């Protein structure tokens, strides 16, 4: 289960999101490379009526180590971090059966409706992909991602009836 919050996150929004996860949330792992963000989220959690126990990680690898060693009830995860980013943390977490069920609240300054930079693109289809399907997909994705294709589409002259 993954939730998403866009920075700046209010105390009310953060606490409400954690409450929506259920009454069993006590141990919270906060993952962010920014020390100020870690302090801010820790203050928000500490000011709650809940007795949250707060774990902090400043890197993706440290987050994975704490997930395995401490098994928190939820992880608050920044996506954009140097080294191992939040996308990689999520992939590694989901590959590990001992921690894959831990809920995640992604907290990022990037809106999911806007551009999010990732180093991978995964295409799946029930029943697999034929060579024709794959080539069509590559062509479509190339057209969408190519700046010259975008410009070409915008400048293409309209045909007028004579």
C-alpha cells in the first residue's frame, strides 16, 4: 500500500494520512536526505497525541537496513535523493518478502501529475508482448518523449479544404 503527499506537507495532512492506515501505526521510518525535512517531520509526529516512535534515515540504503532490522509500521519516503533514490528503495523493498508488506507514504516535492524523473520504464501486458506490440510501444513512447516529435506535432500545418 502506497500513499502520496506533495511537499509542503501540513501537520494535519500527515497525521490524517497515518490515521487512515489504521490504529496499529506506532513506529514510523522517515526517509529524506534533507536534515531539515527529517526534523520537520519528526516534530510533526512528536506533536501528535499518538505516541509515534520515529526512526530516521538519510539515504536509501540506510532506509532498507532499518526496514529489515526494525520493521516499522510505515515508511515516509522522499523520492528524490542522491545515490539510491526513493524509486530504487521501493523496488528493493518490494523484492524482499520480509518487508514488502510495510506501507509507504511517498513524500516528494514533485507532483505525481507532473514530471517525475525515473531511470526505468516498465511495460507489462497480460499474456505478454509480441514483437509487433513491442515495436509499436517503443515507437509510441519515442514519439511522446522526443522533443523534436513534440515540436513537429505543434508546427504541422493544417490542411484546408479547397
